[in-house]
């Protein structure tokens, strides 16, 4: 079984292998190395070429969403959609009041920090007449020079700590072929912690957030309106967080999908 890539770089005769039982992927690897930080290694990684070999050679392909599955189906008819899943244990629904600063939060990496720009600008506008909220960024490489932004390096422990501090989770994305392949893992983490979300309506974000678990924001104006609404209504935040938590536990937990994956793997024996 191979997840994403067998090795960081292609190795003739070894990677890609000639035979694969299961290939699992959760990003639009068929586009190749699109991020600027990865392009200089594109000639070594050859992600798009290797993705085709993986998919066409596998007895079973597991794709993280229907957008990815449709591309894989061109090369292999044995494709199943298995969404990103999380361990849904260990978190209780949040019940924070409206005291102190509202905490907006984001979890990611330096390579995706650029996605934050519309949300950060809306955050700056939200605080224009005084500090009403803070923005907690886990894994970002910059604070954007905006008052009220706090950055911390990513670690699993820091991620858990940040989730316990958030009132609202953020997932801004540009709309392009790469981001349409995203599987919404950030949103699942927020929901599992009882945190409502504001997200761009890109890829699976729209079906994950809906109108019950947060708000969708396409423009900077939408982001600002979302911040204002959720800041003004702690009860709405709490109810959205509770619905998000129940949603994840029912549809996106390991407990929900492990039996399905086990059944598929047994069918290959």
C-alpha cells in the first residue's frame, strides 16, 4: 500500500513500482509540483508522472474526495472515495462566553501561509477601531505585520493547545485546480474540537461547512461579515460547534470508515 508517494524522489526500478495493491492519495498530485517552494525539485520528484503510474498499476485506488476520484478513474476503474478521517475521541463541545478577546485560529504550514491574505486583511479591518480579536496562526512563517496576530511553530501538542483556545477556525483557499483537491482536514479538526469555521467555498469545504457548522466566505467582504456575525453571537458559535462535532463523529471518524476500508482490503486477499 502506498500513500501519496513511495519515496520523496523517483528512483528508477524501485519507485514507481511495477505492482501496487492499494494506492491512497488526498491531494491533486496529478498536477505535479505547483507550489514555488517545490518547483525547483520537480525534475526529481516527477509527481504527476509517478501519480499516473501509481494509479494505473494499483489493484485498488483510494481517493480523498470525488474531485480526485474522477481524475483517477481515467486511469483505473477500481476507485473508491475514502474521505479524510480523524480520531473523534477526547474533545468536548466548547461553551466559551463572550469575555475577553475573540480567538480566530488557523493551522497549516509555511507553504500555505499565502492562502491567509484575505482572512488576515478582514481580521485587520475587524480590529480597525481597537483590538477586538486575536488571530492565532499555527505553522505560518509570517505574522503579516498586523496587530493582534500571534504565530507559533507547529507541533502536535501545539495544535491541540491551539484548538482548545479557538472560538472560530479558519480555512481560506484560492479557487484553483490544486485547492479543489483539498480534503478539508483543517475543518474536521476544528469541528472535532467544537469550533465553528469560516471557510472559502472551494472543493469539499462547501459540503463540510454547510450552513449548520459555520459560514462560507468568498470575498474579503464576506470574511469580515462572517467575523462580525460570529463575534456578536456566542450562542450561534456554540451551536455550530456542537453540530460540527456531531457531524464529524457520525461521518468522518476512524470508527465510521475503518470497517469500510477493512472490507475493501479483505476483498483484495
